[in-house]
């Protein structure tokens, strides 16, 4: 059996907070730094999308505190979460703030490090594999190819209360593929906005539900078809949705494989 090399990692000091990306779900996609944090944390403040298999890697002595946000359900405010992280660190605990995906990609990690910095609490950030990229790669869909696009837009479909959200028509006019996070509930409105910006309803699209978990499911079709599925309950959150030329890649790959066989 191959022995893993010794990896130098920062000390997880008492009284500090580590913001760690848990990746899309599969524990095998964690970084080694994330595994270290799980092994050494005194308390784990985790989001709703952190897979239970990842939480199970931490020792029973590590306290788990749920701080997830799910649309339409009672949940902790961001201010409450920040204050809790500060309070736990001031108790002298090793605090692991565990977030699905990457903490700085639609994870509000930036707000948390600002709060920690203002409170004088030491922190360290461990990047994670973002679900938007992982969902595509897991199904052999590249986020960019030289033949289709030299840029890609990552956008959230869920605006905070009081916020206007993305200008979907403007994003459509950019003419590059769009990868959507947290968009299922608002997909009909998002599709309407994209079409207002000139994106045809026949634009290739795909969605990956429950990325890298045993319940993962791939849905393929067009922009209009995905919106219809979402409205009818046939497309379920959490899901990553890709719209644009990259969503055709699976068909291109399948054709190449048939030619080679």
C-alpha cells in the first residue's frame, strides 16, 4: 500500500477558527488539510450541505453544531453564526467552520473572516472543491474547452432577502456558459431573464442533483425543459445547473466513443 507523504500544515491552535471547504459530498474529495482539521477540531460548526459521511470522520469527542441555511426554512442568521464562531474561539476551542464546496464560492466565508478579523480571532482558510466544477467534471463535462468557450460564469440563483439578485439578461448577453448554484426554486424566473437577454430556450442544459453522493442524478435537456422540470418537481435541490455549449459535451464525447468502438 502506498504511504502518503508527510504534509506540512499550519497548527490548529486553541482559540482559532479554520474555515474549511468540505467539497461536494464524497469524503474522497476532501483535501488532506481538511482531514487534519476534522481530526483535531474541538467543535465543528457545519452547514446543511456537509455530507454526514464527512462529519463521521471526526472523532466522537468533537462537538457538532448545525448552522445550515435552507431556503424557506428557519435557520440561523449570518450574524448569529459569526458571533457563535467568535464566542467558541474565545472559549479556547479549536473551531472548525465546515462548509459544503468551497467556503469562498457562494459560501459567505468572506463575511465570516471579516467578522473574525474585527474580533481579533485568528483564522485559517482551507479551500475546497466547488460543487459547480465537481458536478461537471464527475460527468466528463469540462467547464471550458478551446472549441466552445474561453470563459464561464458562476452565478447563484438565490438572492438574500432584500437583494435584487443577478441581472440574468446581462449574463445571457455575455455569450458564455453559465453554471448556476442554488437555482432550482427560482429557475423559471431565471430562464425568463436569460431568454430576455437573447438566450434561446433550446440552449443545451444539464443539472446534477446531490453532487457526488449516492443519490446523485443527472438530468439533461434544454433550458426550457429544465425550467419545466423544476416547476413540476422533477428537478430537485440541491443541484448544479449548467447552461450553454459545455452542456453538449457529453453528446460529443459519446459520438467519439461510438466511432472508436
